[in-house]
C-alpha cells in the first residue's frame, strides 16, 4: 500500500535574476537533457498535493509544471527567496509547504516526509535540510502559519533566509546519507 502524502503543497523557487548564469532564467536551462524545473518538479510532485512555482518571468512555460505565482512585490521587484516563499505560503492550501530551489535537480525523493516528520517530532513550525555540516537553507518545510512572521521580517528589511529561519525556530534535518541530493547548479560552468 502506498504511503499517504503529507498535508503539504510544494513550492519551487524560480524567481531569481540569474546573475551567475548571464541573467538567464535558471529554471529553464537544460541539464542532462531536460530543463531544471522539469527535473525538480518530477522529484517534488509525488511528495506533495500540488506544485506552486514562484517565477518572475516566463510564467507560461513554468505553468506546464505547476501553479505559477510571482514573488510578492511588497518588498521591491526582486525580494529574493524570502519574497518567493511569501508568495508560495500565500498560495498554499495545505498546512505545510515544502520549498526547494529550481537549481537543485536531485532533491531527495523523501524530502517532504523527512522534513515534516522531524519538524512535527520537535514541535517546530520549520525544518531545513542539512548535509555534511552544511545547511541547504532553501530546502525546507514550514507551516503556513509562519506567513505573518515572514512578512514582518521582510517588512523589517530581512532578506537572509538563514537568519529568518533561525528567528523562526528552525530545526535542521540531517541528510548525510545522501549528500549528492543537494547538488546546486549556480554558474554556467555547472551546466557544461
């Protein structure tokens, strides 16, 4: 019998400016024969009830993979990952949101279950993936009840994901058993 899905929607952050890839839309760059967002969506979709994609351009292309929302613009045109997270939380229909970046195509196939399970066991509203002593800050699961807290931090000028997570009481979840799962493609050289 298949394991029940956690009460979560998924969010793929694809709203970056692409400064390290000549301002290309990174989620639409090809890697190993398929665009990144397709690969990330294929891994995340089976773990959640529905996919949301935070994208500030090419919405029609991203719509093939999930419901597209633009970053919340209350904090400027490019508010960074926290702006995309705020937009995703506002669109979420489940108690939990599992967030991943568009440039990490090998995310664990049990990411949602492990993050939500660890957060619940710790009585925390936020869990973030870590491996080999490094936090993968944008790979997280959080309760939608954190939206007001996140908005307040953005209003106060906070743009650093890790600082907001610490303030919100995040617990780290070790994925030392699969460090390659957090391969992050950041520069054009990573795509060759």
